[in-house]
């Protein structure tokens, strides 16, 4: 079968990733439209929500930033249910219909509080960066739980969230550790998001650094190597002729860790 191997590389914060995959057909020129289409298709297949979120976390957050939780009190839950009814959503139908309506209402409330926090922080010359998920299930058991939100935000955002979430429910937080790779946090967050067709797993602020891939053609399907000076974190089982994936800590001189804090330049 005609085709060629492509190695895609990402670098995000202190973490690098390499994926090797097969592109069928004759290799076109570098500007060939078909090559770009095939690589885009592969990117969609390979870039799971967990991996893409992990890149955002690694590139934009660091030790001292916060894993924030927003939950709903009985009063807060009733407020979003009232909004859902006003929008004509079926909150009194089947369990699935109710869950979908409550989740949509909670996502609306999340957008509102994000806007309020952003405005409040701007008054102090701070910028809000965030990655957020809305969850209504236990990620370990799959059981239904009361809808809530998880966010990763700068430490400077804590007081604004406490203030702007007042009346809706509770706010809890824990600082991010100094770990080299935040993929486990991304996995934890994505695991709690119920799958809804065509729905996004997470939302993020537009001001985040978004790591872009670099692609090169490989001569063979030989096993991917960790770059010199890097430390392997994860390697999928190597099977000749099949796609490959490795994740590793970059050599210190190649790391691009985000600066702490949320102050504007």
C-alpha cells in the first residue's frame, strides 16, 4: 500500500509528545492540499480531549495555581432549574432529559460566573485564565451526582470566585503541585464528564497558549525514540505497522514553563 509515516511533535510546558502515524497515498509536495487534509484527519483521531486538555494545563499553569470546585446548594440548584424551565427545557421528563437540561443550565451559569470573575480581576490588573468542566457523574463509579464544576485557574482568581459564586453554593480549592506533567489532572477531570453527543468535554479561555504540532516525514515505522536528555513518562505498546505514541519530560533547556500569577504585562 502506498503511503508514508509522519511524526507529529508537541511541546507544552515541560512535556513533549510524539505520535507516529501512517498517511496513505503518494507523498505530495510540501504544499500539497491532500497531505494537509490527511494530517488534519489524523490529528482529529489522535487528539483526545484528555490529551488536548493536558497540553493546555502543561503550557499555561504551574505550581500554586488552583484546582477549583464550584458546587450547587439547594437554592442554587433551584435557580438553574428555574432558568431551564424559562428556556423551555424539560426538567420534569425522563432522567436523561432532566440531566441534559440541568447540565445545560449549569453550563450557562458557569459562563455567567466566568464573565463576572473576569471583570472583577480586570479591576486589579489581573487576567483570568481557565480550563473548566461541568460534571454530573462520579468519574470512578459512573453514578449520577449533583451537577458541579471543576476549574483550573490562577491563584489570584480565588477571592473573585468566592465572591461571585455566593448564593449559588460552595467553593473549594487546592493548589497545583510541582509535578512535571498535569496529564493525570486532565484525566481526572475528563473522567467526570458524562458523554453527550456533539458536546464539548471542556471549555477554556481564549488567552491560553495553545501548543501547535510540528510534523515531519519518517522513513520507516521504527519505534519512536525519546529525545536526548528527556525522561520518558509514557509509551504505548509498540506494534510494527501501527500508530505510536510517547510522552516525556523535555530537557530543562527546552522547557517553557508558564510564569506564576495572573498579572497583565
